[in-house]
C-alpha cells in the first residue's frame, strides 16, 4: 500500500496537502535524533551502560535487535498501530545511541562536531533539492539500491583487507550515496504526502507514514554522519 501511495504524482493534488505529513516527518526525525543523542550521552557517562558497551556479545545482540526493529517497521507498518510504530522507532533510535557511543568515543570532540555540522549542511541542502526539484528522482532508485549493496559488500571485504586507502574510498562513496538518498527519499515522502488518501493530520495512515518517512531520513542522516566522521577522523 505504501508503494502505491508513493507512486501518485505530486502534481495530482494541491500543494497544501503535503505539508502536514512533511511537518510530522521532520518532527519525528528530530525526536529520534534527540533520543539517540541523549542515549549516546548516557552511555558514555553512566558506568552501568558503559560496562554493557564493553561486552561484545551484548553489542552484537543490540545490532540484531536493530535489524529486527527496522525490518518490522518497514515491512509491517500497515499492520501496526501508530503507537506501536512510534515505540519501535524510538526504541531503535535509543539502541542506535547505545552503539553509536562506540564510534563517537573513538574520535575527539572537534572531529565529531565537524562531521555533525557538515552532515547537517549536506542533509538540509539535499532536503531542499528533494522538495523543489522538478526532476523525477524515482529513476535513481535502482542505481542507488545497487550502490548501497555494493557499498555493503565493499565494507565487508575491507574487514579482511584492512586497507586504509580502500576505507577512504568507501567513506567518500558512502557520503555521495547517502547525500543522493536524502534527496531521493525526501521527494518520495513528498509524493506520498500528495496522495488524496491521506486526509487530516490525525489520521492513522498519516501517523504511520510520518514515522516511516522519519525512519528513512533518520537513516540517511545517520549514515552520512558516520561516513563523514570516518573521513574527518583520518587526521
């Protein structure tokens, strides 16, 4: 059902109809990022959470839980209530904050700040592009998916090669890929919001699609930040 909604052309309905959904998407995304930031801070500063982070089995288990949470939200969002979808999204954001501490603590504060500011600028710029461009970015979907699969394979291979140069190339490609995905996902969400079936800010459909859209943009920003951190951290 979500896919059919996404295919409705934006020009089919007045501009005003997509605004409530887009606003809700960014509100949920902001809340998710806030939960992640708070959890990262708590994990870094509370001895109990920090000790859990030192246990590789617990960290591995959290990664598995993250995959299950994202999968359940992406694949079964229509069957979930809005409250359940919100709980899954926030639980995922909190779990990311826990594991993200491993990465953030590896770099100095200046590097983390530079990566976050750069990621924010790129994200905002590509969000604007996705909202205002007259181009149909849906044609990029297949290429972006192929690029994402290739990126994952390259990262797995580099676990064995441990090549510093290859890691830099992977990180640069990752930044380019998730920069493009930000514009692509933004336009896709705008097209979803243009569907006449989404009526009223309080509708259950709008609530669930807002959370699903927030998850997409949250993942784009998160990966953009991590790849930039890897690039800046090489200094």
